[in-house]
């Protein structure tokens, strides 16, 4: 009987790939990156069924132009959007670059959030199925799972939103309700998340929608056991950062960009 082969030496950690948010050599390079990630996030939202007619929008702040952000064109299916389809909107809701109109509800909500939160790069809003269901109950997300703990004491419930937001006063109310948090549940309406990157904002919306689904399913099945306060805070500190969101989002970006490379055109 031969001797077992020796165990290989471990590969040094500095030779193992671990993706981190990129650095940029110019504003143009950063702009291109943000637009690519915006188109990719919209494609993913389309796959997940997050669009409802012309509702739902994602915006990203331009890295150079003050009070301007890129947004999805009004009326175009998420699954068809490419980088070249995106429109640039100024702080007054006027399209300054692009061939399409912009959803005025997107402008009303997103511009107020962007102005209130200068550190926020991207804002995502959608009328998702389970997000709307939880919003209809008028209740926040509970710490029933470790994934939900990413939002523990870091999301809000806006109690006054009942219809299409087109005026600055109601949009300002949403921004105020959001405050310094990463997400807000809009009663009878849907979900809104923010992040320091498109990747983070998109991941938070996806994660929040799934957490809403789990909460509704758990309540329907029985009496859920919540995670205690101290544990929920500790888990949030581990999973609730924008860096954690960015890392979690990378497999989704790889999937959509490889499966649908035309989004980059």
C-alpha cells in the first residue's frame, strides 16, 4: 500500500483574488463605470420582476457634474436598457443628455434624496411584490433572519406615501424619513434603497425585497422568533455595510454582464 501524497502547501493569501471597489484615474472612467453598473442593475431588476409598467427607477450621481444624475429612460423595459440609453438629468428634472424623457416621479423622489444625502451615489426604487405587501401592512422589517439584520435599525417606514409622487413636498418627506439610513419602506407604495455605489444600492433593494418575502412567509406559517437586539446589531455591523453589499453584488454583476454583454453598448 503506497504512502498518501503529502498535503500541498497553502496558497499565500496575497496571491488569492479578492475583488474590492475599483479606483479611477479620471472622472470619465468613473462615469463609464457607474453607467455600466446602472444598466446592469436595471437588467437584473427586470429579470427579478421588479418593474411594473413604467414604475421603478434607479439613479446614479454623475461623478463630476454638480446636481446631475443618470437615470433609466421613461417607458423602456429594464431588460432592454443599455449604457447608451441612459439619460442625464439636472437638479430641476431637465434632460441634459440623452434621447428619452425621464420619469418625473423618479426625479421628484431621487433628486430630493440625492440632495439630502450628498454621500449617496445611487438610489433605487421599485414597486416589488413582497415589498408592496409589507408596505400595505404598514410595518417595518423585523430581525427574523441574519439577512434581515442588515437592515436592523437602519431602515425607516414612511407613513404618508399613498400615490404617485410628483410634488417636492412629498418627495422631501420621503427623504426626511429615510434620514441617514440605507432604506425606507413607503407605505402602500414600495421600497427605496441608497448606497455609495450602484452595486450597494441595487443589492440593498434585492436583499430588502427577499427579507420582506421571508417575513411575510414566516408570519403566515406561524409565530417567528426574532433575533435579540444585541445579536441583531452585531450582525448588522458585519453584513450591513456598503462594502458588504458591494461584495455580495459582484456575482450578480458577473452573471448579468457575461450573459447579456450588449448592456454595455
